[in-house]
């Protein structure tokens, strides 16, 4: 008995139903896709997509240029799922030539999976080209869109992907604890009994949801409510394009400011997502990364020191409830902390800095 | 960059560390057990325990007398994990004679798993006897303590279980979205690489946590903070015994009041947990379960109509931020709704009602 409980069954069903409709619309998936909520971290949902969509005797071609791509391989290793890994360096997007070669040389490959925006560096992989290759060769395309969905375009009608995975806590600006899968219904319907796990079976979660309107297992009620609110705010802001625009302005301000102070970006602007910017760290003995991290945290700017694609880099996020004046404040703080460490970086004039693209 | 974000890394590490210490203390597991947070629903954690602890060529003896016991079987079916199921009717606790027979007749059985309190009826299974049997026959004991932990006793030193699974959202009164596993370190240390899933690998989550203090994958930060607060409140209330006492008083008040109105409980009091009380529904055409459910919801009392062990029963929870006056209000509401439906139930005098046990 849940007396005075804010989350009665009807409310959560309405929230889930709204989220499913809204996310499908953002993906341009009406009439083709279905949206399935998946509690837990996005890694669970990535594994669930592999468990459910890749036949047990199928093979998954994985592209990786960072920590999150490598994790897809770790999932396959744990599952005993046959896979083939194609790596490119952290500063290079997926090579279409290499992926085509891999597909051609191994006809047992049934699916391809890629990270849309590899958060460990911020690099964007060319999902449009990959979708074309998959359509041409009749392979299923799976995309980890955890840190891109809601900002970068992922059009289901155009890309024809089999499934994508979204997180609630990146560009959708909700709390963590609930991921989502958008899957092609015509393909998912054939995946009954393929997963080697009850918990990680997307098909089963989907069917139960369609039948009953409920999750199979107790949902993270409070997170669901918060994510529904976050999506209403995404809609209110003007949807995907408006949010992309704000994040691009955030990144432009950040990168321009950091370049003025002498920092260089790891990636050229044309392959960098407006999600996170990665900078090369200053050289020399005076620079102390943890001093910078802790100093920023003391002033309310939290950066995550782990999961880096390239050692000695510094990642600063551009997403969340941030705007250009917040980016200015972060830049000023970094400037102060460099001064504290006694570091003078070679100044680059604003005019010679690369212009900062999406 | 998480500017002004309430959940910085240090805070969540402190919360997780407090929760782990506190839960271990409640289980009397100091020096023997380790506590591992596991995001998602408790079913995920149950599967993770099976994935991690039961060897691939081992066999799991499952006892079931309800929906949650049956789900353990569904997990094994999905995984392809060899198992043997021993069922007792929903109104009968596990039969030690049958479990012993099952163990004796199949030496390939390595582990036994049972639901401590089967929430679909509220029945308590005799984990103490099962622990004795497992110790005698050298089998690993796994317990789903999702709806009992924090109230019913589960003493690690005494029971010697290999692992138990807790939910945050039952007797611990936190929000859903985070389960916990308490495992015997000396056994868990040998389970590296046993899980056939990356996400559901308890060993890996444990090792990563010990090494770094962090979750392997993005934790449900807000849920973690709320659960830590819920545990502080559990401690403040006086711990397990004080909460057991309050829930017992809740159930006693509820069952006494319902009996006065003529309801009968599904279970005799000596095998019923003070978590949820199950009543036989009134007979006759005037009784309408959904009328009762909806009428209660309108007055702020939410009961869950699904997941019943026995058809035509009515379950009312006794857990959460409830006390005896709330139970009185619920009983009065049920009385009003019966009157609305024009139902007069045979009155049983309080003196002839069974006394309400633990």
C-alpha cells in the first residue's frame, strides 16, 4: 500500500507513453520504430540490443575509436558472441574502406555496431555512410547514440537502423538510471528467444509493455518521472535543433576561449561533436591535472577525470543546463588556476584559431 | 561539465560507502561479506547472482511457491543454465523433505536459490532450515531477500549464504532503481569470468568498485543519494528490529480490522510476513475488485492489482512510511467501499480471530 505516494500507476504509464511517443518523433520513426524503456545504465541497454538483435550464430562487426567502442567488444567477449573488431585511432572517424573490407572478407557478419559520438574524445562517427553500407550489404545496423541522441540527427526513415540506444542523462538532460532502445518493429518481432538473458531481453520488455502498458519488472519510478519532465523541457526549448544550436554555441565559446589561452583541441572541428571538447594538456612540470580538476570543482565546475581516449587530454562537457556565460565562467576559472600553477601558455590570437564547427 | 550539480563524485562515493557498510552490518556480515550495488530492478540483480555464482556446468535447485520463485526459473531458461525446480503451493512454505530429496537424487546440483518472502502472497520460506541443509550438503545458498531485508533477520555468520539480493524499495523504504548483492568474499573471488554477460557480472562490478571506488558504468546518482538517505532513516528508526516492530503492528492492526469485517487471510499468521497481507476476496456478484482498487486510489491508498500468487485474493502492503493510524484509515475506506457495493460480510468477532503473528 503506497499511501500518499506521488507515483501511482496511472501517472507513470502516462509518463512512459509520452516519452515513447516523443523519442520516436525525434528519431523520425513513426510507423516503423518502437521505443522501449530500459532501466539501468546505457551499457545494459547496449548489451541488451546485442543480446536481442544479433542471432546467436550471427557475427557482429564492431567499430571502435575509444573506450565506449571497446566496451562493445567486452560485451561480446563476456557473452561468447562472435564478433569482429575494426579499430581506428581515437582521432580518426570510422574508415568506410576498412569496414567494407571487413564485411566483404567475412560473409558470416550479420550486424554492424558503432558509437555515434564517442564520448571519450567527442569524435563523431559517420553513421550516414555506415547506414548506406549496411543497406547495400543487407546488414543490421546498431548504433550507440547514448551521447548524441536529442542533438545530432538520427533519422530512422533515412538510416534504416535496426536499433539505437539512448541514455536519458546526456543530451536529453535527465538523470541517469534509465536508457531507451528505438528498434525497427519489423525486425524486432523476429527476435523472440534470442537473448541469453531474461533481464537483457528487449523483445520481452517490448512485448510485456505493449500487452500491459507496464514494465516487466519494477521500474525506477522517480527516474521515469524526471526523464519525462526532461523531455518536456527538450520539447519546450524547441526540440533537437534548438538544443543542438545551444550546445554548438557552448562549444564554440569554450573552444575559442581555450584557444585564446593557448590550448589546442585533440580533434579538428569538423569531426568534433558539440557534446564534449577534448584539449591537449599543457606540457611542462608545473601543470598538475588534479589541481585543475579540484580547483574547478571547488568553484562548482565538475569535470570527469576518467575514460579518456588519449592520455594527457582534458575533457570539458558542453551539455546540460549550460549557456555561453557559464562557459565564460569556466574559462575564467581555468585561467585563474593556470596562473596559480604559474603556467604561461603560448598565446594564439583569436583570428588564427580554427573556426569552431558543429 | 556539471555546473552546480548536486551529485559530485565525492558525495556519491561517500553515500555508496556508507550504504555498503550499513547493509553489511544489518546482515551481520563483517569480515566475511561484501556489499555490491547493482543498478536496475532487483530481477537484474537476481539474474546477476545466478550468472556470477552458479558455475556454467553447475546446476541450480530453485524453490518456488509464487511468481518471484517462478521468475528465477525463467532466468535459468533464458540463460540456458541447468536447473531443477521444486514447487510448493502458494500457501505452503518450502518443504525441506522435498528439497533434501532433490539434492540427494541429483549430485550435479551445486546451488540452491529461494525467495525469502514471496511477495505474491507474503509467505515466509524457512531460510534457516535451508541454510542448514546447504551447509550439511556443501551447496551454495542464494537468497532473494528483496522484500524481507531490513526487517526479517538474515544473519550471514549464522546462515553462511553465498549471496543474497536486496531491493532498495521495499523494507529499506528507498526509491526503486538500485538493488544490492551481499556476497561471501571467499566464494565470490573464484567467480571471475563465470557470468555470460558483462552487465550482469557481480564479480566485475565488485572488483571495479574495490579498485576505484566507482561503479563500472554510470550509476543512477539521484537514486543512490535517496537510498543513502533511506538507510540513514532506517538506522535512526532503530534499525531492523524497530522497523520489524512497526511493520508487525501495521499488519496486526490491518489483519485484525479486516477480520472484524469478515475477511479471511490466505495464510495462517505463523507463516505470513509483516510485509504484505493477502486476503480472500468476498464471494458473490456484488463484489467488484476494480471498484475497490479505484475507490481506494481516489482516497490515496494504492494497492497493486497484479502479481498474485492465488486468484481472487487481495493484497495490502504494510511497509513504507505507514503506521497504525494509516492502517485504520485504510480499513475504514475498505468498509465504506464494501457498503457502496452493498456487501454485508459475515462478521467474525475479534475474540475468535486468530492472533496476528510476526
